[in-house]
C-alpha cells in the first residue's frame, strides 16, 4: 500500500502535507490494517499556531461518487481515442439498461449501491474495454488489493442466526442482488470483496451546490488516500471537510494533538460514527471498537419465532401478532456504560419507542379480572361489517366479502413482514376511561393506545417493567441456547457471537442478582443517543409459520350474525376513522 501512497504523492493531483505518511496502524486489532500518520517535527511553528492544518487536499475530480464517475466517463479526454470512449460508454449503458430491468432493482437504489454497481461493471469489463486511468488504478490497486472483511463475506451463515436483525436481513438481500446480477461474470468472492471494500471506505462527503449560497448536498464518496484514515473516537485528532470554493475534499488535523508533543509519528484518527452503534459498525467496517469512556449502543431485534412462541403473557394470541397488527418495531436499545467503576450493558429506557414495545406488558385491569388486550380471531367479520356498511351495495355478497377478508388476513398474519398494512381491528384494548373511570374497550393503533394508557403506564411502570424483565430473561436464555452452536466461524461471526454473549451474560447476571437493569435507574444523563432504529423488516414472500388449518377460524360464519360490540364500544367512530380504507378497498 505504500506504493499507492507514493503513486498519488508523485502524481501531484492530490496535495499532501510533507509530514503525512502511511504505515501499519497502531490500533491493537488485526483488522486495523494501514493508517495515516503525521510526524510532528515536519510542522512549522507557524502551522502549529493555527487550530488546524491541512494534511490532504483532494480535488473533486480525483474522488469517486455517482456524479464524478459520470463526469469522468463522459469526458472523451479520459480515453485514448474517440472510438474507445464510445465503445466503453455504449457497453456501460447497455449493461446498466439490463440491470435496471431486474425486478427488485428499484428497492435497492441508494447512492452507495449505485457506486458499487459501477465498480462491479468496471471490474467485469476492464479486460476488454478501456476504463479511464484514475478509475482503473483505484480499482486495481486499492479496492481489489486491500484486505477487508465485512459481514457480507459470511452473510448466508450469519443470516441463519441473525436474519431477524433488519441490517443483516437487508445485507443478505443486497448481497443476493449483486450475486444475481454479476455471478455470470465475477467470482462470488470478488463480488463480496468489492462490496465490502466499497462500503468500508465510503464517506459521506458534503458538496456545495452550484446554485444556492450555502446549500450543501452529501454524497457517498470514495476519496483516495483519505480512505486510509482509521476510526478512533477517543483519539480522534482529525476530520474531513470540503473547501466550498472548489469542492476539494480536505483532511484537517487538530494541531493541539501534536503541539508540544514528542516527535514520534502519531496516527491520524477520524470518526466514522460519532455514536458507536456496534452492529452497524461491525456490518460495515468489520470491527467493533473497544469501549473507552463514551457509551456504546446495541439494538436487540427480537427473534420473530420467539415472539410467536412466547407464552408468559396473558394474551389470547401471540406477541408476534400483537406487534405486527400494531406496527411496533420489535427492537430494544441497549447501552454499554461505565458506572461505579463497572462497565456493563443496560436496557436503554430513555428511547421514546420503548413505551410502544411495553404496551402488551401493561398489567391487566382490576387484578387480572379483565385482560388488557383481547385478540379477535374472527376479526375478518369486523372488516366485513365495516366494508358492507361503507359499501351497502356489497351487502348481498357479504359471505363472499368475508371469505376475501378471511384469506387476506390469514395471509398477512402468516407472512414474514413485520407489520400488517390493514386497519388495526384485530386487537381490542381494555382500559379505564380517564374522566368517567368506566371500563371501556376499543380497537386502537399504537399511538392511540400509548396515549390512552399514558396515565396507567405511569402508575404501573414498575409492574409493567417487571413483566417485561421476566420476558426479557426468557429471551436471553433462548438466545444463549440459540447461539451456543454458531452456524459460521468467520471472523465477523465470531465477533458478533462474542458481543452478543457479553450482552446476554451482563444482563442475565444483572436480572438474576437484582442489580440495576434499566439505564434510567442510574439517575444519570446519557451523553449520547443511539442511532435511529432499523426499519421494520419487510419480507412478504416468506411464510413464518404453518398454523394447523383446524385452528383457523372458519370464514363461513354468518357475517350478519356477528356483533362487533363484543370488542369495541366505539364501532361507529372506528368505522368513520377507517372508511377511506373500506371505500378504496
Ligand atoms: C476506511 S478503511 C481505513 C484504512 C484501512 N485500515 C486499510 O488498511 O485500508 C476502514 C477499515 O479500516 C479498519 N479500521 C479502521 N479503524 C479501525 C479500528 N479502530 N479498529 C480496527 N480496524 C479499524 C477496518 O478494517 C475498516 O473496515
């Protein structure tokens, strides 16, 4: 890699500070590879008087993002002849046109994926077609030559144990897409290598727009040489920025990190992720940073099968169906934190999403006499009733309408999606009316339920959390057994399993020893927030469980004899609320 450094240094396209060099990283992790270094003695006193000093200036035309690639490929001067320029251009156009016809392609259209797609095309055609020199050099000597491993390398096996993590599931889908598109031309290992090399080196680089005064857009970009800077939040001494006058990318060193220090070379560190969310870091960069002083996060995604089979709650249907109908993301944030000289994992109950996850754990009303939530296994008849009232002309075919709703609901309940895209008319909430104190029941969505129950949630927080902790302890036991025999022994899988075991052991011990489990009980402010939760998983081609057909409610029950008042005191309100759905349907 030193040769690559020398190549760019001598090419004079990129401006280097004379104190900058490339060496093996000082980070004690076999994944750390090469890193950038500065020699403090090479900085003048004048430079050290400033807050920052420029280590690299990389002109926009030397970087690779979707816009710069189009500019390079559209420039005839980048090719040896007009004929070569046209030949390559035509080949790329036809290849892209074919790829666009791939049925699932639009689902994966992100800037990073397009960038990967272009480089895969370059790798496929570079033996027979001319590729502009700057692209070919970077592809051959950087992307294809570096050592890299990300979760995509062992994704098929990882997905067996972690497929319920949306990030792993998503990676499996995208890796399947690139495999489908390029397996005829490239080895599976090359496809994975190129994918990992690009995602681990891409940076979100701002670019000043030509139009607005201070308008910037951000692009997923590969930046030669800057992409050798390693991540270390606790020793971060540099950052990248853009020169708004030229859109050149700059690497800037904070001079206080070298001022008055020994003349020994120091590694340059930037931050890939200011708040360390460990699964995305492992997925993208293939390593998990050591815990220093800042909190680290992990978002647990509950196994959908565990939710389906869990019997510890007094629900008359499974927890998976509850979360699906109410569109609740079955995930919970955890935080690794140092408290009383102990570093361990806590449940991060500072997120607003937790109240939705806890909805099914709110204790029953009146000492268990009244279930809090009731599932209506004949809810297709509520759908039918509303449908026929909104569309009176369908009344005479009510049985047929019921039959249709029955099959639709059966399908959406059993598919692999995390949510059901229908009005939430399957679960009925039982609650005490805040004003009258009377018992009421109604169908609600998650927001409505959270707001209705806010008062009770506050009163019953301790009981609700206790019920959740009991569920969570069972979940930890289930996961411990589940990952006892990992289905992959790749390096990434080992890191992932070790990390999950650490989490399970910490939290199981805390629960068993009655130590603090919830972060809020530490009575201290959390200095960082976790990243946004991963999206709900969408996997409707897959059937999750095969319920015994005998268990299913027959659809032929006479719709006219069905009385929805058994489940709601607000039938008319609900019908008005969802009328548009039934009218459209
Ligand atoms: C943008 S590249 C940085 C240059 C890279 N070290 C190389 O040799 O090409 C990102 C990769 O560097 C490694 N890396 C960066 N920071 C690291 C750290 N703190 N610990 C371990 N590996 C790190 C990971 O392999 C990551 O995927």
